[in-house]
C-alpha cells in the first residue's frame, strides 16, 4: 500500500472528525472499530517491513515550506516500528476497556486525535513536523485529565502541560540552532533528520545542543528531578489516561534520545554517560523506595513506572547494541505491562471506588481470574524470566555492565526493591482473609475486561519466551546507528567507546 505511513498518521484524526456526527450511543463501538482498523494497518506495516533492512522504509517526503527546508517527511525503521505497533495496540485495548459514561463521545474523539499525534511523533523525520506532533499530543491529554480526572484534575493537568511545554520550547531553540548551523555550512535550510545526521559539529556545540534536547526529552521521560508532574497526572487521570500516558507518551522522551541525541551528538552523548547513569540509578532506586511507601495502589504503579524508565535510560546510554536494543525492547515491555497494571487498578476502582490497599485483602478468593492476570503482570513488572519484562532488563544490564560494572550492580538492586514493593501490593490486596464486607460480593472480570487483558497476557508470555521477531529488526537498526555514530564521532574517547560497542556479541 502506497503512503501507508500517512494513512497510519491521519486515519484516526479523520475518523475523529467524522465522530462528531456519530450518535452518542454508538460512540464507543465507533471508537473501537476505528482503533482496530488502525491496529491492523500497523500490523500490515510490520508484515511488509523488511527486517534485514536497517535503514528507513516506506519513506514519504513532500516539500511544505521549501524556502526554509521544512518537509512532510515520514519513515520507519526497526526502532520506531514496534513503538508505533504498541501505540495502536494500547489505544485499541484502552478503548475496549474504558468504563466511562460521562461525555463518552468526546472521549472517543479525543483519543483518536491523541493517537494521530503519537503515531506522528514516531514516524516523523522532519524536526518541525516532529515538534508539531510532539506539542499537539499535549492538548488531548490535557483535556483527558482536566475533563475526566479526579478532584485535583485541574492542578494535575496544568502541571503536566507547563512542565512538558516549557521543556519543549527549549528543545525547539536547539532545533532552530541546528537548522541555522546546517544553513551556515551548506547554504540551504533543512529540518530533515537525515540531513542533520550528516553534520559533524564541534564538541562544544554538541554539548550545548545536547543540553537543549536533553531538557525537552528528560521532562517527558520523566527523569529525576523533573518527575514530580507524573504522580499527579497518573493520580488524577482516568484509567484510560493513565494507560496511554504510561504506555506511550512517556516513550516519546526515550525515543527522542535514540532518534535525535545519540546520532546527532555522539561525542556529547559519550561525555554525558556518567551523569545520566547517576540520574538513572537515582530514578531506579529512589522512586522504587517511594513506591514501597505508598498506600494508594495507583501511586505504587506510577512511581514504579518512573523507576522502570530509569532502566530504559541506562540502556540508551550504554552505547552498545545490547544496551540500546534492550532499552528499545524495554520501552515496549514497560508500555504493555504498565498499561495493563493501570487497567487492572481501574477494574478494582470501578467496583469499589477506592485504590487504597488497606481497603482490600483476600481478593484472590472472590476474583480469581483478576488475581491470576494481576499476578502475571506483576511478575513481568519485576522482570521474572520467561516474561517480557526480563528480556529488556537483562539486555540493558548486560549492555551497561560493559560501561560500568559497579553502576550496573547498583541498578540491579532495583529488581530486588521492585520485587519487594510489588509483592507487597499483591500480598496486601489478594491474600489473607476478607476483612471488608464490601469485598465479599465483588464480581470477577467480565467479558469486556477479559477480552482487553488476555491479549496483553499473551504478548507478555510470547515475547518473554521468544523475543527474536521483535529484537532482530531493532538490533539491525541499532547496529546501523552505532556504525554511523562511530564514523561521525570526533574525540578518540567516543570512537573507542562506540567501537567497543560495535564489537560486542550480536543480540540473538
């Protein structure tokens, strides 16, 4: 299919516009149908994708503002392919599982527009188009939290918007400066990433530009100490908002590091390894300990999400195929597992209208199907072997061990701390006697909830046992990027680091 990427980007938005004329009673079915069609389109993209080709595929380029080098430029490689797939899958699953009756039509339309912006971010190869989709994604999420959130929804939505918007403005300054440098060197304007990749910048320029992009991406991840907006956003957002926020929106930040920072500023990236590793380890350990202290089940998952994003950041700056490939795989793992955990918390909240763990106990007796699925997702979250969570974490730790064994051992403690607080949640909520009378009559998962969660369980087990179909295309694109970074690097330190990375064992 020609222009498959454009169809993937704009089909949800066009369907969202048509949604205004859909009857309110049919809005949910309409939204699920559109999201399913979008997911199947992304599956078709995977089947048509050449996993042995490490470069960009299905490229579309149309000049938009030729005098300033702005083009409608889309492409997909092994790094972005599966993040797009995850985005369409989690939108579909979220649409199927959401239990919203208030203004359901507006929610469906908002989610479809949000899906357009998410897919657009991961497929854009022009910095201005990337930035437009990046900023546009803030508006639907702001509306979701503000219109359907909890008592502090306005505070949470404004804090989310201000943090991410201010970081994005600094990133935009960096983008404009890169375009100016390109014009100064070549005499033409261009915002195409493939043109920017060809720039060999002095290390001093790289450091300043790396810092500008870092602020925009770090707030989105969110990295410590920029993470304070996330617990409020998760705590006040409706379940569907938390699912999409954790599963997809946070990955925009880590994806930005892989797509922009590493290939454009290889020397600065190598210089930043130690400080970013320290921040990542603080994220991993500190937020895991904060998660253990929470009474609210949803806040436990929220802080756990920040901790796992620290693992992804550690892998990105390992500067080798194992670390970067593992971090991209971990983006998928975190998206699926954290999204499922927020959905599971939403299930119990819909029944009891509370997320406080002390209100529960003995749920395994009255909700056995719910307890089994929650247990599987919990095990995946703590990185149990043969689940999707193990693969990414293992590769990240193997990759970063080649950089710093001591820091890797520190980061590895997160697995232990993570197991402690997640198992604590499970013990308090699911085992022991039922002490609260309200819990004795709780209904187990219904058909809608089961159909939403079982596919995620299947993916968690499948990719935990046999990750090769996903890892191989990711690995090919990561190796091509590392090879390019090696050729572009100026300092001997960066060349040595990346050469070591290229010579490490290939991911199987």
